[in-house]
C-alpha cells in the first residue's frame, strides 16, 4: 500500500513533463524564458529521481531512516510544484512589472500585472506585451534597449495598446504644429482612452507606408500599430512603424499592484 503514493507521484511527474513538452512543441506561447526552462528541467530531474527512489523503497527502509525519506518526500513535492508553476508561467499566465511611464494613465511605473499567454490573438484596444529584439528591429535606437542601469540589452519588452489591426484602413493627415501626422483608422482619428491623439513621426510614416500597408492602404496580415497611452513620451508605432504579430506575446489582463483591472 505504501507504494501507491510514490507510483502516483511518478505518473503525475511524467504526465506534467509530457504536457510541458507538448505545449512547447505546439508553440502555444511566445514567451520561453531561460529561467523557466532551466527551472523546469531541474525540477523534472529531481521529481523523477525522487519518485523512482521512493517507489523502490521498502517500508522497512523508511522505518530505518525516516528523516532521509521525509526529505526525499519533500523534495518530490517541491519538484512537482515547481513543474506546475513553470508550466503555468510559461504557457498560460505570468506576472511582470511595468517599467517606465509610456502607458500612463492606464498603467504606471512599477505596477505589477498579470499577462495572459496561451494562444493569444490581439484585439483592438487590448493592452499587450511586445517582445522587441535588436536584430529584428534594427531601426530602433539603442537607447530603447538599455535597462535601468544603462546596460545594453539584446531584447526588451514593451507594453502598448493595440490601435491598428490587419485589414484596417490607415490614413494620415499632416499637422504642421507637430511636424508629423495625425493617425486615422478606418476613417476615424485614433485617440487614447483619455482622448489624446496618436501622432506619427515622418520616419514612422515612411516605414508604415513602405512595409506595413497594402496597395489599398490597409494594414497587411500580421502587422499591428501599437501605441502607448502617454503619447508625449511613449516609444511606439508613432516612432518606429508597425510591429509583427510574431513578437506580441500576450495581453495584460489584470493589475496585482495596485489592485485593479486594466482597460
């Protein structure tokens, strides 16, 4: 009877490993962080080894060295718990903090948010997390790839709002007051939830027209216009042009600190 628990734990561990690998192969998430992958691998090894050890252990051996097997039991529990946590954080939902003020007044610097990942498809108005790497977005200046200590990073994460989607008719009106363009989506001026207008610099205007729009002036498949709500300081499509869906990893769905929803 004492073998039922470790056998069950071994089956659960192996099932979780298969689940993780299956989700990874299906590509249901675009966020595979090195720490989560490393944590999963270590937890999987510990979980399998401790479960196998306990399956082979007799009741007499446990009674002879109870402390040793209690430690193994705790290690197995922690390993299985870690596998579950790493699976959820890699493929379903994860917690992150906001860095910077580009989404004020919706989100503020150091707000803690939950981001939904599983097969996420962007929709208009969603607040999303975008993965930006220097090799792909070579036109984005290095200053946007520096962390709080000024160190240059190969990859950074932006949090922006979906303003333009594939198939949207995009047009611009030049405004001398800003030496740039006002953005119109499907014939309507694009504005933030607070009513501020989204501006597009001439360099971004050229990039959007050259690479993101089809011959009818609509956004091509997989191309999105993403903007920050704090229009005066946000680095977004108004500065860099359109972004690819391949780099949109998830939607910010809830704010943990300060507690509240995101709209």
